[in-house]
């Protein structure tokens, strides 16, 4: 099978038959988002605490209640609306289900109620360790809830390929392999020459094609997978592969 995890991007097929591209958000982006949210919560708690402090002993009790509600309710409130807290929105990341669809209210609650487990023994240490050992960077709460955090801009429609030669592969490819070829063609112009050659070499294995022509061959196949009209016969096979 071809390696379709180009640059950590994944493709998920929705129930409607539509493929969407996602990129799981890593530790750095999620850490920055957490810091932003932590500062916002701290400012809100400071403002509320300053006001309630004028109410004496009753105010002290209300401060504890406010701390509980803000600490636990902040993430749930924002994430159940759009999958984004202010911090996540600033970093352009969002919480979704494992299948790429919007997370449900119960999933949002579960992933946030398990934050104490991720914080063990201190400073989110356990959660960070778990995130670093899976390619979707899921913490314990995400595993339990069936959620993950992705870059929001990856939900945009797939880019349209340039017009050109369209060829049908002479071998059958799985859906994942077709998506890998599409991903290569979509990003072809963005990649460096060295990276293009590296990825093309990975994708070329089933085709037994000459190194100097494989990039153009893959792009022509991608146009076919994207629905462009064929304008030639199958791509010429190397000698001995007819």
C-alpha cells in the first residue's frame, strides 16, 4: 500500500461519500492555545474574585463556586458551540470527532472531565506523553471521547488541479492510494524539488516507472482521480512492461 500520510495529512471519507483532508494539531499549537485560554480564564477569575471579595465570608464561598464553574465550564461552553475555545480559534485549530465530523456535546464533556488524568502527576505530563506517542496527538481525554484536535483550515475544499494530460492507471489502486496520488499532485508546486522526488519515489513503487517521468505520470493519474476528462490512452509503460 502506498504511504498516504504526506506531511501528516489524513483523508477521511464522510458518510455522504465526500473526502475531507485533515491535519492533526500537534503539541506546540495546542500548548499555545492552552496558554491563551489559561490567561483568559485567569483574568476572568481575577475580575470575579475582586468583585466578590467585597462580600466578606459569603464572597469567599462564591469565589470557590465561580472558580469551579469557570475552570470546568470554560472549555465545555466554547467547544460545544464550535469546537473552538478562544485559544483554539486564535491558533486555527478545533475539536472534532475521529471521523472528522463536529464533536457532540457528550464527547466535549467527556474529553474535558478527563483533564485531571492528563494533568498527572503535574503540568499535563501524562497527557503530553500520550500525545507524543500517537500520530493524531490525542491525549487521554481524546481517546476516551473519540475526539481529536485538527487545524481548522484543513477542512477547506480540496484544491483544483491544473488542466493537462489525463491518464488512467494500468493497475488498480485502493482509495487510500488514489488519495495519496491526489495529495501529491495538489501539493506538487508547493514542494521543493528534493521533497517532490522523495515523495514521488515512495508513490512510484507499484507503477515500475522511470524516475525521470514518474512525477508527470502521477499528476496525470491524479487528474483522472479528480474527474478530469481523459484525453489520451493509458500512460505509456516502460519497455518490458507492455
